[in-house]
C-alpha cells in the first residue's frame, strides 16, 4: 500500500474517532490513543461494511464514523464488564 494512503487512513481515522467520541460521550479508560485507534479500525470496518452492502470500497468519512461508533460501543461493552467495585 502506498504511504500516502496509510496517512490518509490515519487522518480519516483520527477525525472519525473524534466525531464518534463527540456522538457517544463518556469516560473511556483508553483516552485519546484508544479513540484514534478505534477511529482507524472504524475506517476499516466502515469500508468493509460498505463493500458488503454494495456501496463500494470507499465508505468515506460517514462510513468511517459509523464503523468507529460500532467499535466504540463494543469497546465500552467489553471494557465495562471488567470494572471492579
């Protein structure tokens, strides 16, 4: 993969993660780093889901945000179970 493409995925992931965090505010144990990683992974998930539904491989920012929201919800669900009293 071209270096420029990877940098764009990181930038889109950063934006998608930030917007997902704004849409789903709350305390997350991972902080900004986890938010960025969830955003980047959300870009991949969003592109995958878009291609599954025949919307093409390029989901763009909206697909990335949806993917990041899905991953953020799953992250909170699993990490929330680990909390102790």
